[in-house]
C-alpha cells in the first residue's frame, strides 16, 4: 500500500453534475406555465431570474448563458401569450432578465477560471509531493511495511507530511514527520529533510548523531536569509516535528528519538502501547531551546509486534460534533496485525469518522511488523 490520495481529489470540480440542470429548467417551466395561467394583475416573470442564478452556482459560463437564454425566451413567450412583447411591464421584465443573465454568466466565468487556477496549482503541488514522498517497500529485512498518505480536501493546501525508510548494515531506520505550514514551501522543507535523511541514515552509526545532522540541515536552511523568508514575504517560522527510529535486525528492540511528534503506537499481544519518550526533544529547527543533546530511548519490539507511525492529521481529524479521531482506541479493536490490512482498516475508519469522508489536513501512516525470517 503506497502513497495514496483521497478518491476524487483529481476530479475537475468545475464540471457540473448534469442532474442539477433539471432544477433551473424545471423552474423555468413551472414559472412560465404559472405566469400564463395567472390572473392579469399577477406577474410571475421576475421569478425566472432565479434560473440562471442557480445555474451559475454549479455550472460554467456556457451552461449559465444557455439557461439564461431559455429563461428570456420563456419570458418572451409568456409575454406574447398574455399581452404583447411591447407591453411596458414585460419590456422591463425582459430587460432585467437579460441583464441578470449576463451578470451571472460573467460570475460563472470568473469562478470557473479561479477554480481551474486552484486545480493547476494543486496539481503542481501534488506532483512535487509524490516525487518527495516515495512509497515504502513492502518488506525490508525481517520487517513487513505498509504506508498510506491521505490528502485533505481539494480546497485545502498540500501539507508537509513525510516518511521514509533507509537500510543500514545493522537494521532499518525510519523517519516520520510533519512540516509546519502548507503548500510548496512545506514540500520544499520536507524534501530537504528527506534528502538529508536518505544520504546520512546509512553513514551515521549513532541515531543521536543522525538526528543531530538532520537538525543541523534544517537549522542551516532556516538561518539562510533568503530561505528564512516565506513566500508571503514575512519571516519564516518553519519547524519540523519528527520521530526517528532505528530497528535492528537481530534484537527485539527499537530505538526512538522523538522531536515534538505524536508518539508511535505499538500493537503488542492485543494491547496498544504509546511509546512516550522520557526526554522528548523540540522539533527540528527549534533545538536551540533544548538544554540536553539528543538521546535515543529503547523500547521492546518483539516478533509479531506491529508499530504504527502517523502524523497529527490522523489524530486531529474531527467528526461532526468536533470530537478528535481516537486512534489508540480504534487500534485496540483491530484484530488484524498485518500492515496492509491494518492500514486498510484505519483508512476506512478514519474517513468514516469525518463528515463526508473529508479530511481537514493531510494524514500519513506507516505500519511496521516484525517477523522471524528475513
């Protein structure tokens, strides 16, 4: 299970559902017939202006203009049946309807152009993100792995969630993180960190030395006068929450350094254990405020155990009443510890928890299961 996006995130949002066109067309028919049958002192023609206005809320300028033209034609027919097209009242009604149809058509054109620009920008960001976040292999040494990436709503900006794995002579190292901020700037920061991790993970023998190197890379980028200014021109306040792990092949243990990131969850013999480190470090880029150097903490990670890494987009997903997604509680109900099945279940459950299956922020998860054979 590689990096995936929410279903329909690439759908062209300006394409109108054809069934919705029945609403303004039905309105035109009902108003026109009612206007013709109404007493002479009752005039229902002004209600026809609602037809192109409704169409502009979901359709493009061509469809809106067509509905407006149909409404004008219907008004003309009603005027001819009731009195005459040159009647002063119907002349004003027709003129007003034409003007309204033109205005809402222009509105539909501007909305469609704006939505296309947003979709193009998002497509660029998604392409960049897919290059940065490579799908993890399903197996590394004695570890079975599954990864999952869920995009937020199409209207939301791309986030800076990240994950990666690197093979070493003694085992496998993992990183999961979340860049503060959104958009291409966040993807750039994620690419910087992932590039540093992939180049140094197999060279740094000590996990603390690796995290120190990663922090130096992030901090040096923030110290750059040009990089320290965001795209909006204001000073950048970027930092990256990360959890970096070292999982040896031959020892039932894992080593963890947590830099302000949500703690990993360990599924051990039907119990869910939160791997809270005793001395958490600040996020990368803020370690100048730390009093102590980085130190790895060991946790048992036995054969048959499953480890879940995730970003805050998972635990901060809310339901209709504003309740956060209870990840640890839902994980206890999962009987399947196999990584692919675990993430498949959590994905469906997470989307069911949110209104309409829509996330407010990007979310990433990595499931790691230790097995006996390599």
